[in-house]
């Protein structure tokens, strides 16, 4: 019965993590460039139980699995639908099918971070920046576009009054799942995911990439996780009642 408690408890922990992940996804359903995250689960490795008490040689009782565990949270980097806004400061990345996802580079606290959110603005000093105020990087540093009319061509080159002033720093990662997810819809490079120059990517000015979240799927998954969690609660209640009877009734001395 103790084993039953552990089995039910591990299942509830997994469902709680699923609920948290789904809630975070739904909270970002309208976030530009957001990539949905998903939790998968698998059984703990089985181990063999052996009977040792009062025996010269151990006797196998059978295999036992202590429950379920979660795999590392995976991010779905598939592209989201494009929305035309007509604003010069809105940029979207369009990757060729089969190629790894590309990212804008921004400067956060002196370090480079990466994002798919192309909802930018022109700051008070004329530099292109995110809505949080992080400078958008070009190949030679932060991009200054001034207050005049400017444009970005499909290759990422930035033009101000018919003069090229720089080029957007667009990178990709061979192992995007190894990226570290941060706040503000940002990602950080890791030892397993180092940035490289993006190829076969098109930049579209006046467009935004919407979230790739499937809201209907998320709601269905949330209801499924809730029901599984409630089932785990009922199993623990039953196991607790059986354990109480075993201790108070079967184990009592008459």
C-alpha cells in the first residue's frame, strides 16, 4: 500500500507540472513570437525486488516501477502565423521549411539574448529596441535608425534615407532545444546551442509572427491533466483508508 501512495504521488506531481506549463502557454496565447512548451512523461526505470530476510540466498520477488517522471520540457519551435500590421517597427522572420528556426539578437544587461518577437520600437535616442527597452543588435552593434523613414529589406539590411546603415544580426541554432528559456520571451545560448549565422531566412517588415499555440489543444490537455490529478487524489484517499484499517484493525492484538 505504501508503494501505491508513491505511485499516485508521482503521477500527481507530473500532472501539476503539466498544469503549470499549460497555464503559462495560455497566458502567452497572444504574445508575439511565443513558442509553446510541452511536458512529456515516462515511467521510472524498473528495478528488481529481492527477499533477503531469513534466507541464505536472496529470492527474486518481482520487478517494480516507482511511478512516472517527466522528460525535460520541450519547446515547439514551429513557426506561428504571420499578421500584417503595416508598422515599420514590426519585423517577422520567415524560415525556409526544414531549416532550424532563426532569431533576432538583442542586448540585455551587456549579454546577448535571442527572440522571435519582432515587435520593436524606436527609442528616444533613435535606436531600434524591444518594447522592454533592450537594444536590437546589428552585425556591428545596436542599430540606430533615427526618427526619419527607414526600411529593412528581405535580407536584413537596414536603410535610412536610401543609405545602408547596418544589417540585422539574425542567428540560428542547430540544437534549438538546448537553448535556455528566459523571461520576456527570450532565449540564451548554451554550450550545446551556440549561435551561427542564419541562412535561408527572409525578413518581412510590417508583419508580426503570432504565437504558435493551439488554444483548443491546450484547453483539452488542461482538462485531461486536471482529471488525472483528481484520480490520483482519490487513489491516495483509498490507499490511506486501507492503510488505516491495516494498522488499526488487522494489526490490533485481541
